[in-house]
C-alpha cells in the first residue's frame, strides 16, 4: 500500500481546467472560481490587492469536491496499470499484490508511480515526499525482499489510514496502543470534573471520548486474540467504574450489564454481524456485499432456505487463523426464521451470547 499526499494541493489547482469540462453543472461554479482577489493585513497595515489565478476556495466541503473533479483524470492513469486505488482530496492510496519472485508486479507499480508523478507535474501538483509512505504487508522475510526493490521510496512499519493505524504484520498492536493511550488521557481529564457532573452528563462524555474510540472501525480487530484486546477492555472497565463510582475490587460484569454496555469483544462481534446482516439483505456497501455469497447447494437440501453463507477458502495458515474464528459466528447466523422487525434481533442474538442482550 502506497499513500500519496499532495501539498499544497488547494493553492495550485488550475480552475480553468475544472470549468472547461463539458458539463453544465460545472458552469454554475464559474463565478465561484473566477474574479477572486486577496490581500495581506497586519494591524493597521494592508498590502495591495492581487488577483487569484489558481486554487479553489477553502473552508467548505465544496472545495474538496471541486478538487476531486480536478483529480478524476488521475484515476484513468492508474487504471492503465491495473493497480487498485482509493482517492479523496489530497489522499491517494495504491494497492497491489506483489510476490517477492515476481519482478513484473514491482515494475508495474514503479511505472504507475512515475506516471502519477508526471501527471501531477503537468497539472501543477506536487506529491509531498515527507508524507508519502510505503507499507508492505506480509511475513518478515518476504517483506525484506520487496522493500529492497523500493529503496527510492520512504517505507514505514505503520501507516495511518482514515484514522486507523495499519502495520506491516496486520496485528493492529499500534492501533490498540493508540486507542488505549488516547482513551486513558481523556479518562484522566474526565476524572477531574467527575465530582461536579451528574450521571447523565458523565455518560455523555464517556460515549464521546471513550466509547466512540472503542467502536471506530473495531470490525478490523475481529479474530485477534483476547489477550491483544485486553487493554481495550481495561479501558472500558475503567470508564464504567468511573461512571458508576465503583471500587476496583468489585466485579465489573454487573456494572457493564447495568449500563447495557457490551464488552469489547462482543462489540467487535456485534459490528461484524451487523455489517453481514446489511450486506445479506442489500443494505450494505457494494464493496462488502460482493464478498458475501449466499449458500446455494447444487441439489435440494434442508439447508437450502436457511440463509447460510458460503465459507470462503483460504490457502495459508496465517490467513486462516482469524478466519476460522468467525466461520461459525457469521456463516451460520443469517437465519431466515424471523421476519420483519424481529429479523435483525434474531440474527444478532444467534451470533452473540445472550448474556448482555437480555
């Protein structure tokens, strides 16, 4: 995975290229992008007024949308090389499966990067070399072989992607440490004002600063050993004790049950089951729905109408280890026995232990 950051991207956009697109809707923004000026001011002194010939107005969501339109041709450049990518505003990410013995895949990636840099130079954009990072995911011996072919680019063991820290081994230890560190920092600040707050106000703070971090992209932690997410559970336990003013010697399970808080492991399972449910019934995003297939046997069986899912095959033990954890959890819980509003409840209840759902 390669993360490109463009800097400073808003100030170098050629507005005439955006407006020149043969689209009536873009003509609506003509007055928004032209006849603009600026001046500098300090105390009582001001500079002369200068015209702005490039850049898009900042401070609104429209600026990023216009920049996305400006970056649309870059997608065609990347697709010519058969490289997968995600792009939004100044953040462009490239994904490609590379084998250590396959020189062609590495050369394809390098050619794609060169074409991207050429396109950016032609369109008055410049990649920020200090923030552009390369992350190679795989076993340590194979990573070293691939990294030796990417000496000209800054490689990193961890890359932040949409607020989540991905590491080269995909064990999410840096992400868990970051959540724990940030969570306990906010918990310490909440403890200072806890004597002056009511229970309802404190619970709002807990959800805003602690629970939101525990739930953000927590489906990525599915299949991890319980020992690895123990620190996250410790953070949740500390938040519950502070909220209910419970002593450390008292058992935490009744406290969590009284708050209707699922433990961290069950929150992860809940998120996975909810995503599977949405994809199973056509409510989820297409990139997830395409990966979930309904089980349709070649002949008539009693399991034909039970709503089971196809269990994908894996070829390596490293991949199979977290996969087997959710084989029975997900692929056997898409039950059709319930209908209407009760379907989601039955789906989740079958996948989770009912201890914290009653």
